[in-house]
């Protein structure tokens, strides 16, 4: 009995440590009656979705080089499959995924689902410069993660294509991949800086060149296509 305090204290410390980075994942299919909802059940499913959400979180933390203390504080991430237009969107740690998109997708729907989920999960975890970062950069970082996870679909622009660095999505993702090639961990450092605000000068601070110079170097590397 006298010794029990020595057992209890370390045990509580271990439990506190274990819950510090525990994230809960929930998924629901609100489109049960639709053909897209049925295809989700048959080819993807709730359990698989939760597995992908956990795998995406780990991948994103690794890509962003974040220790638990560096991550956003998020306890619960929810996926909702619902009948809606478009593909998917994320707000308040809730990912809304279109059952109609799943139903109409021609090709390997599971791979497409994974790719979209890595993009949306990045929106949960990435910093947005306190709302000041360009939307195109936010979308580009989400697609950069999708690219690094090997889920870039074949219809994406090829490296060097596009008119503006902050066009967003695949165009910005390919550019960020070029920047990341100049200095490993660039995107992780950029995201870390975006915790407190945003300035295009972050590119100068991290790579020694303005973002416009980097964009024209990038375009020139691929023959200004
Ligand atoms: C999903 O996971 C739960 C809990 O692990 C399990 O009980 C259930 O059988 C699984 N469902 C399917 C369809 O695999
Ligand atoms: C395809 O999308 C339309 C809406 O754009 C929807 O009404 C229809 O149910 C979808 N088809 C399938 C098979 O999910």
C-alpha cells in the first residue's frame, strides 16, 4: 500500500502523454439511399475511411516535420458522405465528401478517394497564415501533400505548366515541389511560418529569392511551356 503512489504517478504521466496526440476519427454515410452512397459502402466503407484518415494525419505530420507540440490542436475529425455537387470541402475539422462524385467517378474510385482525402485532411492540419495566406497557396500545399503521397491523378498539369505560382491546386503543387527540391523541407518550413501570419517574403527568407524570381526560374527550367 505504501508503494502505490510510486506506481500511480508514472502511470498517470504515461496516460497523459498517450492522450496528448490522440485524434478521434468518425465517418458517416448520409447518402445511404443513393447509388453513390451504395458505391461508397461497397468499394470504400466506413472502416477503411477511418484508416485512411489516420494514415493521412501521420503522413501530413511527417511531411510538415511536426512533433506533437507543433501540430494544430484537433481532437476529432469527421467525414460525412452526402449528396451534393462538387467533390469535397472541409470546414471546422469536418470533411464533406460528395456521394454523387463517388457514384459518377469512372476509374479506380478508391485511389481517387484516397487522393481527395489526403488533400482535405491537409486542410484540417495546415496553418493558413491567420487567414492571410493566398487561397491558391493553401490549395497548392494540400495538393503538394497529395502529390508526395503518390496520389496525383493523371489529368494534373505536368511540371512547368501553368501561368501563376498562386493559381492553386496542381499548378501550385508542382511549383512547391520544385521549391522543395531546391531545399529539402521547404514546404514544412513554409507551413510552420504560416502559423502566425503570411508574407510572400517567406520565400526570400527560406530560399533567398522572391517568389516571382522562383516562378520564372521554374518556368525556364521546363522551357517556358
Ligand atoms: C468495422 O470495424 C468494427 C470495429 O473494429 C468492426 O466491429 C466491424 O465489423 C467492421 N466492419 C466492417 C464492415 O468491416
Ligand atoms: C451523378 O451525379 C448526379 C448529379 O450531378 C446525380 O444526380 C447522380 O445520381 C449521380 N450518379 C451516380 C451513379 O451516383
